[in-house]
C-alpha cells in the first residue's frame, strides 16, 4: 500500500470505546500516518457522538499530531475515499441488548449478548446493516478494508464474505487478547514472550501456549489458572471448568465455553444474577452513563481509566494494530475472524473462523491448524457452525422457518416449543429493527405454537369429565 495520509472512518463513532481507538492511532502515528478520522453515527446517537467526538478532538490536539477528527451523521459523505472502515455499532442501542437478555431469562433460558437466543437476534439486527455498509463501501471506497468488531463478530464476518461478496474484511474479538494478557499476568512476563495458537469460532475458540523455545506450556498454564477469580473477562463468572474434561481436549477453552461445558451451573448463576442485579445490559448502561459524564469534562484529554470497567478492553487497540499490520505489511501474528481457506480442516473452506493469522498488506493469512485433536471439539464446532450458517441465512432472508431452525440447532435452546415461544417474543420485541421478517409480522398468529394432538385430547377429556 502506498504510504500516504490515511483516512479512517468509524461507524458507531459515538461508542464509549472510541477514546481507546483514538489512543491506539495516537500511539502508532509514526508508523501509521492517520490524517483524517471520521466518526459516524445515527440520529439516535447524535448526543453521544458530540460528547465522545469532542473528547477525541481534545485527545488529538493534546497529542500534537496532524490529524483532523470529523463528526457526522452522513455515512456516505464520510466513506468517500476511506482507506479503512471500522464498525462498532449496536442496532437498537443498549435497550435492544436488554431485551435480548431479559426475554430468554424470563423463559428460563440463558440471556446473553452473543450466545443463545440473544446472540442470534443480535445477528438478525446487525447483518442487514453491515451488508448495507458494504454496499456503500463498494461504491464510495472500493479499496478500503473493513475492520469489524461489532458482535457477533464471526457471523458478521461470514455474512460480509458470503452475502456481501466482499473479501476485504477482518473480524475482531478481544477475548483472545484477554487470554494472552492473562497468561502474561500468571507468569509475570510480557505476552510477546509466548507463542499462542488459536483455532475455532468467535466466542468458541480453543488455544495452546508455548514458550519461545517451543516448550508446550498449555497444561502448566491450566494448572496455574485454577481458582483465579481475578482472571478472565468482565461479564462471565470465572467458575473452574471440569479438570479431566479439559485435560482430555488437548487445548484450553475460552471463557465463553463455560456456557456450553458448564451449562447448568452457568444458567443457574445467570438467572440468579438477573433476579438480583438485572441484565448485564442494564449494568453496562449505568457504566456508560458514568463514562459519558466523564467524557463531558472539557479538561479531559485522554482515555479515562474507568473505560476498562466497560468490558471489551483491548478491542480498539487490537483494531489499530490490524490496520497498522495491513498498511505496513508487518506480518504480525494476531487472532482474527477471517475466511478459513482450509486452515481448519474440520470446517468449510469459505467459512469464517477465528484463528491465529499473519497480518499482511493483502490482509490476514490464516496459519494452518489442521484437524482438532479431539472428537468432542469437532462435534461441538460443526454444530455451532451449522447454527451460525442458519442464523446468517435467516438474517438475510427473514425466513421464519430458517430462524426457527437456527434456534433449535443452538445448544443453549432445549427444544422446538421453547424455541418457537422465545423466537416469537423476540421478534415482537424487535419489530422496528427487523423489516426482513415481514411475512411473520403480516400474521404473527400463524406462527404461534401449534397445539399437539395429545394436548388437545387431554383438554377434550377434561371438558367431558366436567360436563
């Protein structure tokens, strides 16, 4: 890529994460000559965009760098001639997340942002928007790279690859970065002192760890991780996994595997937390309100420490490093969501996977992994990939039966009756953001749970007895 002033466009620019993104560009300015940053949002996010945008402008000014920060609600104006586009938006804002969590909880299921029913619905709302952004990029910034960290990052990446017919996309998650940082903390070293091998799907990834001499530290790290309450991501309770089960896998799980490997324990804890504290979305909403009050301070010229309490730490810094890697053809190894291209032989060639990759001027080059060492992993990951494919298809087509199939394939949704009930309740709750499901909205009664013959007979018998 020719070295020139770089134009960055951030869609969802009013996000509370934006100061970390700005900090990342400031840190790398000698390698990555960013000249323009366009922060884009929608009308509902205008107030937050103004607040965080002014902080971003103060940060750039305080750093003394030659870079202009623009704020706009006009996405097409911002995109014209962009070099990189980052996406960090939430369709329906945090109120939509709260519904994604509350409705499953009220039905006795896990209410979680990216797993189970809530994760499927976040994909339903997000995928049509990301495809619309890609359409604009093809017209206005055909050479730009899309760096996405809108969840569910893996499904969003696959939707762009398959339905957007756009290969210049990289999906990003902070979980692998957190796991690397945890490893460094445990050994009291820098994360660059280790070699990590990640393979799997977004929020369903496993990993191994080696030292620079090639010695396998995976199970030494596993021993050291036991009973460490201060390790892990902010939004997942750090219960110990079953020791024998994980040892049998040959790789370490990510924190989100708890929802699957420890399903009963995590469901009970999550339901308890919901009853006592509300949804995670409600908690995050309060944290964000406090952050934006801090951001309003005209004397603030740097990312506040409190942002780390928001969850999702390292997202934005990792995004900056990916952009730096592509721009400078660095060959840095990072964990990203990208096209499989045969790297994981247990998954389709064109699937999006989360995998250790070289970041080059031509984008990520996934490092060959091969087959998973354990049949348990192979079984899980193929079920999860099938669920992702169904979810993406339903998000694009609005087909109810495909959406129901995605629900019944998801391991966290036990059975068709509860799947249909929760699917319908979430469709009703999110009608404003799901125009693709127009057939459902024309006649919702048609899609209600059909009464079984057995239940109908029982009802009829009861009526006869009463008479």
